[in-house]
């Protein structure tokens, strides 16, 4: 599939749509499905979605440029990014962004570095191509690490490794996911502490998803010169804000570890870094780590369903976000509208006593997430 698919030429009526995400091994991850009414003025499906100014069949609320019928386009489509210094301009994976390359500045795998440490493997040069993939396999050819297009900005450290040989492969891709070059080989790791790797001063910061939260772990052996720690978070990897301030718990020279948590990460990408505030007032920063959260579609539910006079909408997945709830009938007419500055954790009550019996479509939308819908059936005696 392309980044966006449009099904054109539909007559008015109800259509069942099912979209499924799979992992790289074709294991199903999640599914969104429902019945959608195609109707509106003259059967125009975009009537309630901002129209379709460029006539490309993609409604304005989903079109990155509603004045250009050529966008969105499949990744790899030729385009003009407006920069006379670039060549091979193509549409990127988002279907909208046009970007070229400066001649002579293409990815060069000579920029990739792979080194081993005490219980660890460090890969550098991750910023040498538009897309980078890192794969690490143990001696049984079991993949123990993989980042594909979501690697850290510059380098990554794979820690906690036992004494063993490991196969490492780093691949550079261009903006259309076409492979450019790769570096691979067998690298022997020695762990002087058994299964627990020792951590250097510069490689002590880690993050890990824990449900809808992020566990943050760091360690250092610089305590005699440290005043306290600050965990910073960013949504774009450039502008950071303080998330946590943590006092040091130890003054010795041995490596001491800390653990905390970001209980409410942002939707989309979250970038984290550790800032050490030194006793002399200087600051030291860790490498930036990032993790992505995607909308929890399965947490959106209408109940009871069918409903008689009232229904409740469970939107805990949007908790704390500006949220708009719309209810449409099968003819695309807006019947109920609710707006929240911050979506509540508790179910939202909707009065449906004025609605005639039939099937309705509930849409939930926030500024940072794609619209999610659910079906509501209203019954009458």
C-alpha cells in the first residue's frame, strides 16, 4: 500500500472498511474497522471533511496540499524541491515531502563505525543517510536488536551483552527506502562482569517502553563531581524541556544506577536526554534516545451499543489532549458535537434521546492524531 490510499468512484451507500497493521513477520499488530457512509451533496464524500479543492479524491483534512492534485503521491515519485543545488528530487515516505540530494553528498558507509566495549557494541554514523537500519544477532542467529528508520540520531549502544561473538549489520537507505550500502561483520564482545556489563561515563542513559509509559534508567561513576540530574524531553529532538529533576543518591566512585518514569509521554515521537548538573555549575549531556507512541485505537469504545436514550464514549487513549467528538447519521449530517480542552479519563456521556433509530458514526479527533471512528446503533421501541 501507499502511505495513503483513496478509493474513488463509489456510489452512495455504506461500506465496510478494515485496515490491519502487521509486523515484519506478518504477525497482526492491530486493526481498525467499521462501516462508513459515502454520501453528501451530490454523493461527494468530502462534503463534511473540508471539501476537495484540487479534485484528486483526497479530502482536505487528509490532503497535505489541497491545491495540488499531484499530492499526496507514492514515495519515490519524481518532483521538484525548488532547490537548484539538488538532484534526483523525489517524494519521501510521507507522500508529501519533496527532497533531493546534493551531488557528491550521498550516503557513504565509510562513515559507519562499529566498536566493542565491556559487554557492549557501539554503532556510530547513524546520521549518514536519510534512513538507517541496525541489526544485531547473537551466536544462535537470534536477532537481539533492531532499529529500522527509528534509530537514535547519531549513535546507539547495545549493552548488557554476554561474552560471545555477535553479527552486526548496518544498512544505509535513501529517502525511498532503496538500499545504498551496508557494513557487516562478526564482532567479539567480552564482558568482564559476567552477564552485567559495566557502563562508561558517556553511555549510561537508556529508555524503554512500559505500556503507555516510558521507563528511564541511567548510571554514572561521577558522583563526587555531580550536584543533581535533570531528565529532559522533546517532541522534535531540538527544543528540550525539563521533565524530571533528581537528586543524587550516592557519593562514591562505583557506578550507581537510577530509575524513573515518564508516565504521560506525548503521542508520536518522544526524545529524551540526561543532563548532569556538575558541582562547578557546568553541564554534561547524554546521547538523545527516542521512542514512538501510536494511537491506541482499541481503547475507543461506545457503550451500551445499541443505545436507547444515552450512550457513553470511552476515550481514555486521548486523556489530557484537546479533543473533538462528532456524531454523524448515515447521510453525513452532524447530529452531536462535543469539544474538550482536555479529554477526560472517564467515559463521556452523550444524550441520544433525540435521535431516530438507526446507525450513526462517532468520530474522535485531536490536533496531533488521525481521526478515529466507532459505530453507534440507536434503537427505538
